[in-house]
C-alpha cells in the first residue's frame, strides 16, 4: 500500500522534471561542462536534480535521497537507512548534448538494499516506464497503459542486443558466442536500453564501462517485474548501498531467464571503476 500511494506522485515528478529537460533541450538554453571523471554534466541536469529533490522532500520528508548530482554521504551513515530515494535526474546526458533525444529521468525507491519502486520517463516519446514490487511492470504512453513482459525467445530466432549509440561495438561482439545470430538495436541512455528488454523489444543489453547505482536502480525493479534480471558479468546479482563507492561493475540486462546465457555470453572478469 505504501508503494502504490507513492507511485502516482513519483510518476508526476518524473514527468515534470522530464518536460522541463525537454524545454531546455529544445531551446538550447543550457551549459555543458565536464566532471572530474570526464563524464558530461549540464545545467539542465542540475535544474532537474533540484526539482526532483524538492518534490521528493515534500512527498516523503523522512526518506533520504541519493542522486548522481549531489555529494554522497559516507557508507557508515547510509547503511542505517531502511529506505532511500535513488535518482538520476538525466540518464543520457551525452545524448542530450548530442541532440539524439535519447535521455530519461530515473527515480527509484530502494528498501532494505533492493529496489522496490522504479519510474523512468522518456520526454522525447512522452513514455513512462514504471513498476512496484510484486505488482508488475508497465509502459504508459499518454493515456495508453500496457503491462510489459520480456520476450520469450524461440529456438533459432535472432538474439536482439540493445547497444549504445556512442560506445564501440567490438567489445560487445567479443562477449557473444559466434554460434548465435544477433541483431544490434542502437539506443542512447542506459535506462532506455534496459527498458527495451523489459518490454520485449530486445533480449539483452550488455553494459561495459562506468555506471553508478542510480543508473540501474529504477530499471532493476522494472526489468524484474517484467520477468527479466540484471546481473554482473559473473552472473551474480547487483547490490545497492553496500560499498563506499556507488559504482556498478559491468552488467547485463537479460530477458527470458531460462535461456542458456552462460553459453551465449562469455563471462569476463569485471572491474568496479571509481566514480566521483
């Protein structure tokens, strides 16, 4: 009941922040900079961040907030939290700057170390993806709402892999079995590629390189409630709020869980890069 009461307010918050981002995107009224880790950030990220934090603070004043765009508290303090908000005010900043439109707002509620509510809003298409624990995963485009389910892959079908528009393809190709015929589906934003798996338009998304827990929090519950999984490159579950750094390892978003993924994807040792 607690989650269902929060959901509509969080959807509205994500939509409002996303629509503000879209206005800035269309007008070009933003400034782009580079963080210490060389990743991009814009004044639009910071504006959306302030808006979301203000809305969530009003909605649940007793629940702390972790955001990509704010300072992270020490682990010793964070470990005491039974629940917290985990947000990425704009997932896909590089796509925002590059003018592809493939960026999204990501808001998750993490309870006892695991995402329990997730909302993704894609301003360009006016699409909301959302889920709460135990109640399914949904895609809402304007007033049309459909329950999402991962694709049930049939033997002999092409394996559809969601890939980045910007990152080199060859490292992904090197992980895949040569016996499997694949189709690559390019899209920006980590969360949007993960949602492709949740709605059955892709079978898998392989992510190599730096990401933070805010990149996977919301989509984790969305993918799981649609029947999929998010695992690290050794096929182990991701974890949340367990380390001083909030950096993720390399990970994979898989759809149909009973496919022979260990044969299709060659697991490689992973590193956990430090994020500033």
